[in-house]
């Protein structure tokens, strides 16, 4: 094949890949590839703080769970997107209804999404999409490098290079990953570049290529730990060239030198200098990162702190056995070629079988080539490609000894994706030099194109993926009839005499044969049902449905109410229900708190007036004492919003400041807690106390504290005087 024609085909392949990758980056919502959201948080942390994140041993304390990754991609991304204003509040919230089970009937998006994501209308989404397109460019460069590796393997025929480029460019999973934000993508590019340059150095030496090889290694070490496996290959490439030259006769001045004892000045020192280039240059480029890790964690690779932070999610709990090996092989193979989303969006089983036939055919061709040696190939280049694949899979197998199924993913071997494509193309070429590789590449291209309308878009349908709003708290109740109640929307407060609309948003897990009854009810003080409403609902599988039930609230005491939701069967019994993870739920289930406010604002004229401030949150306006019932009534007024449920207390003190009696509890026996009070609202808080009959010098100590910690709110008088022990003491008037 002429060079001009081959270049045209290469540009066509690269152009087709670019269009597909950009299309995938739009069709797949943001954060819907494995770990993508955490990769973005890494970049965002650098942009917002100007620092690298520190891995914390406690899972919940990490700003990003990818903080153990080398920072190369994220530093580049920060430079690229740092000018874009990013509000972390726009980061996509996780979908608590999501299940990692690929056979689950629920939604397949791991995060909740907004219409503003595409076209990107907020800074976070713009930066996210820009980083995806940066990875597409890395993917484009990797396709070119796969072609160059193929030309090195078979210099006399461009078909192997073109087939390798096409097998890589049209692998649907590779497109899926390179169209996302993931450090596996620059790792793929740098892995291919290191191998390509390593082969050049092994064949022709040269200080320039060797220096570039050393720099590429350093960049690789700053991108992903997996590329550390290529360091020995670079050393081998440097050593191989002088060893090959040693076997060729040399002339020094007058006569040829035919023995292998070469002058040190001719080969020994150049070899030493080149070895220094591929050992010291990587350290100069990336050594600072590994030294930082050693100083922070005592381990350049951060393995212990990573396992401490993520161990509950990724650590293996039993020794790696044959069953695990079988699971690894199957899962890795399928996710190497097509397993979208967070490993939940799979292709039909027969498709993996067809891909397996193609891979086995290519491997058969490689074995035939090794046996017959019937083609003019560059065995050195083949050897380096094979070693590149072998080292990555050896490190992956070692990784799987400590990591569970999350370490089986095909993308974790993408550092060797380019040489893998070359070897597969060579296998096809060995069996048929004309059409076999072209046919396989065309089939992969068709699969990559059809995967968008047949697999990706049905898994992430728009606009359905935006419903219900991400601002609504997910409930994730899966009823036996096949409806998943994803969210409930209602007002946060209601008064007697008002209507309380409750909107229920559901997702059909499977078709329903007959309409089903869904119930919403408001539970008030002491667990009493204030009001209940029912509605009939029907749905089909995958359908998003909603219905609004209006609850007329009649007489009800002020309280923190609860909206409960359930479904009843044809016998009138509550349907069984589970969470998205299979946990059995008690039905009806409380899904939202609602303040049942007084019909009219409460006002008081206390017998004893005070003006004491508690933590700049509450003011004690006064108190009453009812001798007949021995009850102290405190009158509180909220002076600032409160999110905590505070406990109030009344301690009866004798003349020696000893507690003779006490009453601790949340206002109105917990039925009307402080977290639902409005600013300015006044609330009566009855505290029954038993007073000793023989004591005349009785005082009351009043305070407020958090039950969980026992910490009291600071107390000061109207003129700002701080009171000791964070309590307000006053005499009790018995009459």
C-alpha cells in the first residue's frame, strides 16, 4: 500500500474516531464512567486551593478519593480550566437509588443530572466537558501511535498499522473511556509513546530519542503508577542497541575488530550515559511527587493509606483463588470491549461471544506466525509490544491479589491498549493479508456507531434522566408491584385549615398489569394520623410517572410531622418494599418531615419576664410556675435559624447550689423541637418538677444543651453579661 493512500486511510480512521469520541462525550452524561466524578474533584481541588489533595486514611475525610493518583493530568487540567469559575455546589450529587448490579431493573445513572449539563451552562459543567475533550485529543494521539507501532512491526506493509489504528479507534469501550475524564487516557497515550520510542532506541540508539524516552517515562510516572512497569523496558531498549552492534564487525583505523570486547570509549560510556538518561530524567521529572508521598505517608506509592481510605470498598476480603481468576478473565474481557457506565450497561451476551471469536482468530494468527515465520516482520518490535502487554497484565494480576472485582476492569490494562491492537492486527495479517483485518475493523466501527442509539441513549435517556429534580431527596422505595418511588416533594410546613400537596415521583421497574393504589399520609403528634389520601397509578417498565395527592389538614396540634408513603395490594394490606440495595423496609415509610405550625402565632405574657440570650439562637422571654401542677413553663423565642434539636433544662437548686430536682427534655416532650422553629416564633415549654416541701430558699437554673455532646449554649444577659456555667439562675416564686 502506497504511503499516500495509507496516510489518507489513517486520517479517515482518526477522523472517524474523533467524531465518535465527541459523540460519546455528549451522549454519556457527565460522571457516568467509573471514578470520573472523583477525577474531576481532584482537578477542582487544585483549581480552588492551588494545592494537591492529601489522601486521608478515613474514607469520609477525603476531598477526592483519587488523591492517591499522580497529579499529571490534573495539573494540566487545572492550567486548562483554571480560568473557568467553578462552584462546588454544582457538582453532581450521587444517585442513592443506583445499584451496581448490571442486571438491576433500576436506573443506570450513578449521579443525578440537570439540563444545564448539555450544552454546558455552568462553570463546573464547562470545565468537566473541556477535560473530556482533552482526553479525546489524547485518544487521537494514541490512534496515531498505534499506527506507527504497526509500521514498526511490519515496515513493508501499512495494513498492519492501519488495522491496529482501527482496532483501537473503534473499540467501543476504549471510545467510552477516552471520551471521559480519566487518567487512564493519557496513560494509554504515554504507554504507546514509550513503546514506540523504546523500539526506536533499541534499533538505532541516539542520545536525542533516549532523552525523550526518559522524559516520557517521567511524564508517565506523573500520570499513573501502572507505567512504572515500562521502566525496565526502557532500560532494555538502551542496552539492546550496543549489544546488537557488538555483533557487527567494526573498523578502527586500519583493521576490522571482530571480537566482542569493544573499547569502553566506543560503547561503554555511551551506554552509561544513555542509561543515566532513562534513569535520572524520569526521577527529575517525577521524583518530587514520590518524595512528597514518602514524606507524607512513609510510602512513595501511598499503598497503605489508600487501602485504609478505600479498603471498605475495594479491598479483597478472601485470598485470590481460581474462581476469582475466572471472574477476572470474564469481567476483564467484557469490560475491555463494551461495558458502559459504572459497569452496569452491558451488551447482549452473544455480542461478547462474537468479539471472542475475533480475538481467538487473531491469537491463532499470532501462533501461526510464530510457528511458520512466513512474513517479513520486525521481531524486535513484536517483542517489545508483547513485553509491553505482558508487563501491564502482570502488574494487573498482582493488583488483583489485594483488590476485589473493582480491579478487574478492562480499562486498567489500557496502558497497553496500543500494542495490544498491534498484536491483534498482526494476527489477522498472518492469516489473511488483504481483507480480514479490514472486515473486523469495519465490524467494530459498526458496533461503535450502533452502540450510541441502541445501548447508550436508552441507558441515559434525555430528558428523563433529569427527572425528578436533583434537588429532591431520593427515597428509593421499591414496591412489590414493580414501582420504585424515587422522590417525594411536599411543602416543609403546613397549618391547620390548609392543603398539603404531596407529589410522588416513580420509576417503573417492570410493567404493571392493573392500576395500583399509592397512599400518602401525614403523621402528627404522638404518632397520630392527621390525614391520608390515596391515588391509582399505573406504569410501564422504564417509565417515569408522578402523581400529586392533596392532604386536607384539619385540626392538629403543632408538631414535627412526618409524611409517610406506601402502596396497598388488592386485599388492602401494605405491599412489601425494599431499598435499592435489597434491604427490607418498614412500610409505610416516613419520607419527609413537615412542620405542623400553630393555626395562629403563639404569644405569651409570662408571670416573670426575662431577656436572657442562649447562644444567640434562643431568648428566654420569661416563665410561669403553677403550684397546683408543680410545672414550670418556659417561654422561648427563636432569634436565629436553628438546625439542631436542643434540649432545655430546669434544675431546682438548694441554698448550697445542689440539684434537688430537675427536668430535662426537648420542648413539648420532643413533639415541637427547636430545629423547626421560625425566627421570631415563641414556644411554651412545660417542665414538670417536684419541689421539696421543707425548703424555702429554692432557685431555678435554666439552660440549653445538645444531647449528643452535652455542650451547653453560652448564656448572657440583655446587657451582654456572660453567666457562669452557661446557665441562668433565678429565684422561684411559689405563689
